[in-house]
C-alpha cells in the first residue's frame, strides 16, 4: 500500500470516529424515568393548587411510573403506568441546537405537530425536561438496565 492510500485511509477512519462522537444529542439517547419524589416536591403547595396536591397524593397511591426513551434512530417513546395499566405515545425527534448545558430538541408524535422542548443536563445521568407539557418541568434520571 502506498503512502497516499495509507494517509487517505487514516483520515477516513479519524473522520468517521470524530463524526460519530460529535452529535451533541447523542448524550440524550437512552431510557429516562421521572424522579417522582423530586417532581412532587416542585408542585405548588396544597393551598395554592388543590388539583396539584390531589395529583401528588394519588401518584403515590396509584404507583405511577413514567419513562421517556430517546433512540438513536431518532424515535422516542413515552410510557405512563399506573395500577398495572400502561399508556404510551411515540414519534420522532431531532436535534435543534445547544444552549450551554441544555439541548433543544423538536419532537413530533404520530399525527401531531412538531414541538420544541429542552433537556437541561444536571449531570450525565440527570436532566430537567421542560416544554413537554406546558410550563411544567420534569426531573428525569437515566434508567439503568439490569
């Protein structure tokens, strides 16, 4: 193999290696679960919003669990489980931009309109998701696969 071909091969390998690691949205890929205790703690006090207090209390009784998954093929899935019943939604997502430690993504559910939302990274395993449902933010932690 001549030196020109060897050089071209090295440049190609490095380009592939660096391009696969340069996608800022790659750190969002995986399964995330809502940290219910943190979510309930950020709800308004009982006197300010009676409905929020009822929801917070019922979520413990009903054993509510919520998961959000971002896949590398740019699809997403949201699952909400309570008392053994599971509801889910899915769609596609795309990277829009980065604002400091926050990713701005756009998601579209099947038959729905595209909507931007933000994922603020607290650390590699904890994020604050906002813009998913009004002004409410959701503390999420990376789900560890067993």
